[in-house]
C-alpha cells in the first residue's frame, strides 16, 4: 500500500487575513484624509469663521499653542463648527474652506505648499497601504493552499514581518502627516484676521442715528434721508438744495459706504430685507433673503439681527455672503465703537454686554436693565429702566456706572460736544446737555422724536407715530453758541 509522503521540516501556515485588512483599512483612511485636503484646496469655498474658544496648550519646553474651536454660517443660514490645533497666537477668527454642499467637511485654510505637502503625506502612505493590503488579500483569497517552495518553508515568518514593517511605516507616515497638519502652515497668519485688537473700519452711519432707525445719513457734503419711516430715499446738499430721488422704495436704516447705500426695505408680504443701491441712484440689489430687524455697516462688514432669529447678532461681507452668527445673545439697542459692540442682552434682563467686532471677549459690563445705548468719547450713556428711565452713563468697561441726569431721557444722540435727548417727562421736547455734564437746555417747544445729527443740523420727526412723523430740522449752532429754531425740512428741488 502506498503511503503519501510529507515534506520534511515545518510546514508554512497560510497567510492570515488580519494584516491585509489592517493595511487596507488604514490605507483607505489615509487616502480619504488626503482626498479631503485635496478637494478643499481645489474646490473648497473660502469663508471666515468666528473662534468661539481658544484653548491654551502648554508644552514641556515652555512653549504655548492654542486649539481653536470655530463656528461659521453658510449662505443658507445653516451653522457648522470645526477645530484646529497648533496656533502660536490666540486667534479671534480664522479663514476656512468647506466643501460646497457638505459644509461639515471643513478645515482652516492652508497655503498651496502646505496643501500639497499634506496631500502627499496622506496619499502616499495611504496608497501604499491600500495597494499592499489589497495584493496580499488577493493572494490569500486566490492561493489559499500554503506554498511549498523551500525558501518559504525555511523562513515562515518573513512574510508577516514584511507586512508588519509596511504597517508600521504607513502608520508612522500617517501620524507624521497628522502631526504636521496640526501646525500653523498658513500665509499671513490668517488666525489674526479680525483679531480683537484690530481696529474696525468706518461706520456707514453714526451710532446715534442708527439707534433712531437711520432715517438720515451724511457723507460730508450730501444728506441722504427718508421721511422718518419706511419711505423712498432722497439726497440733497447740506444746505437743502438739489433734491434728488435716489430710490423709490420703502427704506430705512440707511448706511452710506463707498459708492453705495445699504438699507432695510419693507417688502409687502415678505418682511424687511437688506438691500444696497448706488448713491447716484439705480436698481437696488437684495443682499439676503431673510427678514431682518437691524442693519449696521462697519468697514467691510455688514452686521444684522434676523427678525425671526430672536435678534441674534450676525455679520456678513458687504455682498451679503458668508453670514456668521457672533453669539446666541438676544441683542437689542446695538451700537458700535471702533473697538467694541455694545448691546442690551434681553435674555439677561436687558443688562449691557459688550464683545469685539468678531464676537470675541464677550462679557457683561452692566447691572441695570438698560435701553437707548449711546457711546460717545470714553463713555456709554443709557436709559436705566430700573430707575424710572433716568439717564445714566458708565465707562466703556462698565466702571463708574452712575446716574447722569435726573430726567426720563429717550432717543439719545450726540454730535461729539452735546448729548441730545427727548425728555418724556416734558412731553418729549428736545433737550441737550454737555457730554461732561451740566444744566440741560430745551431746544424745541414742540414734541419731537428720533433726533438725527448730520452736518450742521439736527433732524427730528414732529407728530406721532400713529399718524406719521413730519421731518423738521434745526441748526446745532447759529454762531452764537445757541441752537436755531425748529423749521420744516422741505429741500429745494
């Protein structure tokens, strides 16, 4: 009887499936990471994100870096978040890129060389892992029987050792890519864009005028105005001559910036929308689709509060693109200085808060329920609702908070020398008082509302809100140190 003979020496075991699957899975992960970097660099949508938290990381060598957690809002109003580590400076905002249609895939924007480097560090070991793992898996599935060649039988561990070396090399390269990815490989330190100490650009209207709904704006020689309500926009010279219709719509909240006027328009059946129109006149362009309750232009930014978003303060570029929510506070009576945004936080009893123009360094600075905020010089004036609407003031950081005048002051405005207000304890007549304090001076015998300061004049609405306000004006100073008489504002055509 024939007896089957087996080869001498230990037989080689069949290659396992574990290592090929690990190589294949790890390689696919690295390939996807590299593809993400490549796609973001090639077709990603650039935007600016607000840093909501910058966590400080201290290393053994004494160095300090920051992990930035950021949020951004896409053009359709959806909000997304992300994080990035390795910043050597505490960021206030960062430039990012996100995939169109998939904003959840986003990263801080890197330079072109950094994008190429990161793509290579991910893709090269990833492709190697995919290729090696797939080939070994393919061989394992097709050649299930153990090899019988003498070399393999003599060294059964050689195949597994080679695979292990490949795994370790791929993982090391992948983690190297991940480590480099955490560093600040950017041009021009984009994390400093919009940083807290960066001065803001010029406003589109004064804080006092916009607090009175921005019915009048002034750019040095020309007055732009509506009839103290949602009405067509006109312009005239500062002396009242050359009346010209700029835009025949229902406009308010006028902001003049560059060659354009930015404003809110009432659209019947739709609500109040943001528009822009050339100062010379022409067709208006809608900037955003949502209904708004406030609009402010500061430099290259458009700040706004959505009417149906609980008055949460947002900002966007002047084109209306790249909208970002600055915070979840319910912001009322919003005013701007070159360094800060001040507002009454309705969710916190209308106490005064402030934050930087990019939403950083938010803090509460007031203890009273406030309204009618007005920043001027180093002071913030406001109406204290906890003290019978008496006029108070504090420093910009909240210190020195005290009563300024024992009057029920509404509709605050200023020209840099005088503080103007309507005394609701005296039938809403217009008064003024020096900013440093003193004896109030009555300016009108009629009840007026919403004083606007533009050039040499104070523009007011006479009448009541129910029947409509009629525009009037009076000179701030007739050359004698006293204000002029109230007169009907009817520009010459």
